[in-house]
C-alpha cells in the first residue's frame, strides 16, 4: 500500500469548489484525455452509491471494468471518501477534503493504493492524474458553471 497526497488552492469559496469536486459531469471533464469513463451517472456523489463503470486510459487503451463505492459524502464537512478497484488496482482509497482559506479554498486529495507489484507505478500515475485536475478545475470554475 502506498499513499500519495495532492493539494491545490482555488480562488473561489469552498462551496463552489465542493460542488465542482463532487459532480460526475465535471469528473468526466477534468479527466478527459487521461481517463475516459463509460457509465458514470449524472448528478453529484452520494453516500452509498455503487458504480460499475468501464475505464480506458487516454481513451484509447481497452476498456476495463472499474468499481467505485462512495463510502461518505459529507456535505457539511465537505469530505468525500471512496473505495475503488479494478483495471489492475486491488484497492484505491480516496479521501477528498475541501476547506475554506483566506484567499478562497483548498482541495486536498489523499489516495491509498494497492496494486501489488505495480503499486509504485500506479502511485506515480495517481500523482500525475490528480495534479492534472487542478488547471482543468480552474477552467471550469472560470466558466461560471460551478
């Protein structure tokens, strides 16, 4: 098991950032070109959701089944926890937290990954993937949709 963390600041209130970070359509947009999802629902995350989706790296590698369970989606505390597996991953535990800052808000992602012998490679990919979301989220926030 390996843990990675990514933290980014945004010049918007925490409620706007939380709405963006917990929206499935926005997830598809911030992941576009990196990971494609078939089967994501509409709307926002909710505690207890169990998703069966197909994922493809870069939208060109063969689609593989991937399961996501939303363990907690705390609107008040702005904490999202999920348990995920599939596509070579034994366990991908993701905790997302949004907090208010003096200049806007901060999104903190922590991911615990178990992919057997490939754990270091998956951890590096996770760091790249979660870091890439920042500029894409900024563009969505600037668009005024969230």
